[in-house]
């Protein structure tokens, strides 16, 4: 907005409301304080008094693999049929 348009807008707003518009607040940029490096401490394995977790139960089944093999056979059949019909 050109400066003369801004001043005319301010004058118009001042005459309508009887008050000047509030001045804009400008944010100040301050750099963050420097971060000091923490002294290096040797890593020690964490030990706890809890026993090791029990192994998970074997709940998987071979059915997805059987289904995938069936799809591969159907794809092979379709491919061979297209090859020999052409």
C-alpha cells in the first residue's frame, strides 16, 4: 500500500471512530542462549531386577503362503495359455 493511501486510510478511520488505530507491535528477534555440551559419560548397561520376558506364542499359519503359491500357479497357467493360443 503506498504511503499516501495508508495515511488517508488512517485519517478516514480516525474520523469514523474518533480514535487512531492501534500501532503495530513488532516482534524482537533474540538469539537463543548457547548450549553447552554435556560431559561424556560412559554408557553402562541398564540392569533391572525384572526377569526376562517370556517368548511369544507361535500363532502364525502357513495358509497365506499356500494362497500366494496358488495365485502364482494361476498366473503361470494364464501366461502359458496366452502363449500357446497366440
